[in-house]
C-alpha cells in the first residue's frame, strides 16, 4: 500500500514526470549528436581511405594481432622447445632528442613460442615468451598474462594436450619450471605451432603544463634468435596482421626469418592484445548520461524535500507511522523510475548511435555480448542508484539547492575533473575509488591490461576500479544516504 501511495504522489507531479522524460531525451539526443559529429579516416600511403575494422577474437572483442610467425602444423597433441636469445631490434627516433635511429627493444617486445588456431588475426592462441623488460611470461587469449622469471634469454617449451596448453621455462634446457596451464576451448585437431616475434610502437608520454599528456608513437622492430629448436624443419612463414603498405624504413628492414647453421633469426613488429586505439569505444555514445543525470538528480532531490518544504511529512507519517517503510518506499519509487528511464535511454541510444557511426565509416570497437550487456544494464543501474542517492541526500538535508549541489559535486565532478586532468593523477585516481563517480567505470568497454604498451591512466579514460566494483561504490553511498535520511526522519519528522 505504501509503495502504491508513493508512486501516486510521484505520478501526480507533472514536473517530476517531465524531469524523468527529459533525462531520457537528453541522453538520446546527445548520443545521436555525438554520432553525427565523429569522422574517421586512415591513410594508405598517400591516399585517404576508410579505416579497416580491427580483427575480433573468439569472444567478439576487437584485438591487435600483428607479428611474424614461423610455424608448422601440429596434428593432435605435441610440443615445441627452443632456446630463445639474442633479443635485439630497432627503435626509431626515441627521446630525448628524437633525431636518430638506435638499436634496442621496447619493454613489451616479445619473442617466443606460440600455439595458434590458424594464422588469421584474432585466432585464439597461447604463447610463452621472453620480453624486452618484463622477463619471461606466458600469455593467451589476448588478455591473460602470467609472469615467470626475469631475463631476456631462456629455454622455452610449449605443450599441447587436447585443449590445454602448458608453458615451461628453463635456464639450461634440463630442469624445467612450470609457468601455467591454460585452456583454449574449441581448439581444432590441427593447429599451428612455432616461433614468433613482435614489437609494439615505442611510446613517449609528454606532460602538458596545463594538465594531461600527449602520447607519441614510433615504429620499432625486434629480432630474436631461436636455437636447438625441436622439432626442426618444415617451417612456413606468415606475417600475421600485416598490411600491404610499408614505410621506406620497413621496406629496407622487412619482417621475416632466416636460418643459418640451425639458428633461426626472426624479425617482427606489432602488438598482440586488446585493441583500444583503432576505433571508437562504444560507451562514447553514452556521454550524454552526464547531462541526463542533472534533471534526474533535481527530480530525486525534490522527491526527498517536497514533503518537508510543504510540511506534509507529518500527514504521511500519521497514515503510515513507520518512518523506515516510508523512506524505503520513497527511495524505491525514485530508483525504479530512474531505472526505467535509464533502460529506455540506453535501449534507444546504443543501437541508433552505433548504426549512425558505422554508416559514417567510423570504426566502433567490438566488444563481447556480456560486456555490451554490462554496459547497457550497468548504465541503467547507474541512473537508478544516482536517483536513490539524490533522494537520500535531499531527504537528509531537507533543502533542495544544497542537496543538488552536493550530489552533483560527488557524482559528476570527480570523473570530469580526473579525465580532463584538472587534478593531479593520484588525486583523480583516489576520487574515482572513493566517490560515487567511481560508478562510471561500469561503462568502460576496454579494461586496462598491464601487457599493453600504451599508457592506461585515469587521464586516458581508464578507471582504477573494475566495472561492478565502481558501481558498488555508488550503491554504498546511496545506501548510506537513505539510511542517514531515515535516521533523521525517525528522530525529527519535521
């Protein structure tokens, strides 16, 4: 009965209903506007062309998958062993002067052994490798990463047994240390197994005096020597993920492999991991949520303050002399209305804006369906919890203007200040851990992965908390606000 009464109160105030509708319209309108204002093009030599979509992995995520692969077919179970060393390479125009080409490797240059479901970019894989500065590691599925031992030379072994791939490392080829066993579901009977080398762009981060930073990328190439390879012979070379276009430098230093005296030298460039660069993140079309939250916050605050302003709260408590139930019902109605508004806004904005972007030849980074569901449902829950928080703060303070200012400062200001680098990086990181603004992590489609070469800071749009943990921070704030408002209602109804 109390829930029905509170819903009737909400529904009869036209301004509140219009405010909820305005939140939906703002999110949709700004999403469509963002989709129409974005353009994207790439260069093929001297010609401007539409940008190609990055390859996708088995989960449907956009990935970077570019490397030199010297491989052979493996039917059924088996293994490959090699001593990997001589990791060296080329870095073009590194700091501080950016005026010469030098020898060396970037920290995430990789050379090692790989099992891969074919040679198409995006095909599933597992690999054990030495790296430029991060020691020996085992990586798989574009996101999994396990550190083993330091060093840039080692004996490596990769073994397949059914869908399980095991990586081992040794200092002498006799005593082996297990790194990890991973499972690659759905591997065919015949896979490709062999040697690989890749090297991501060298990144320079230049701090701006006004805040933020600029990232400059430079081409690099790595080479590695593989000796005492077992099994030997029967190799095929594939340049996985390479385009037809080559710079003058790449033409003079092509990727590939040579074999002399049982030593195979492999040269390659590229990246293996989640792609966060070559397209637009899908959550960009939901930036209107920031503006759409404003009318929703105002409506929720007014729901919390109206009966105190009009001195009607005593009448409500006389009809239902249980402050806790009254407070929970009011917060619940606000939360449900905000949730419905969020669901409608997301259900319209995501497909419409994404379709418009693709029609304009803008590459939208692909994500898995669980990630897309999390973004859609999580955004609606964000609006719902924001409404509950705003109601709680309004009912606690009992004054609309201070409550609106407080909720806006807690929820919207931290992500804006952190991402625009107005605040020092450490301050921005902690704000997005402790304030309700942490909830916007629920919209992030590409999480930070330590094995990627690009900076992944708050200023680059990466939230410090996992998506659901960030939303939980907002839920705790909303719960605390409603609890505090209920406590005050019990102590002082008027």
